[in-house]
C-alpha cells in the first residue's frame, strides 16, 4: 500500500514538472532549436527532477528498501505517466492513443522516452546507492 501511495505522489510531482518544462520546451525552445535539440535540452532536467522526486518520495513515505516495493512504485508511476500522456494527447491535440504512444518512440522523441523509462527505474536504482 505504501508503494502505491508513493507511486501516485512520485507521478504527480514529476508530471507537474514535466508539464511545466514541456510547455517551455514547446513554446520557447522548439521554435529556436527544433524539436530534437529542444528534447535533448529538456531531458537532463527531467531526469534530475525525477531523481530528486524519487529520493524525496521514498524518504517521505518510508518506502521499504525492498526491490519489489521500489519496482512497484516505479512501474505504477510509469503507467500513470503513460495514461496522462495519452489523455493529454487526446484532450489537447485530438491525437489517438496509439498515435501518441508511437510518437513517443519516434527517433526525434526517443531521448524523452528513455528518460521516462529511467523515471520508472529510479526508485529501484536508489537501492544500488545503499
């Protein structure tokens, strides 16, 4: 149960930051740098946000230092993130779910998707540092 609550909080914090940074990327960076470079600028920032959020949530909610709990937290947070991405695509851009998911793994957007996969793994990867 603790991992489930942690997943929701982890998702919410990172999604809010991603929404903010994604807006800046889309409005300011893409017109100047192009989509691929703008994503490459945003990706390390999102990775840093994800790392700080994972550490904060794990400590704040005392998620046990067991691989199963940390994987549960990361996987649930990742599923929530993918659902939010699909819903946003549908609501804001009238994009079909499969088109949204396909765009995520396109060559231009692949670095952003890789950061999302790391987002899922970070709670478990924090165990390595121990």
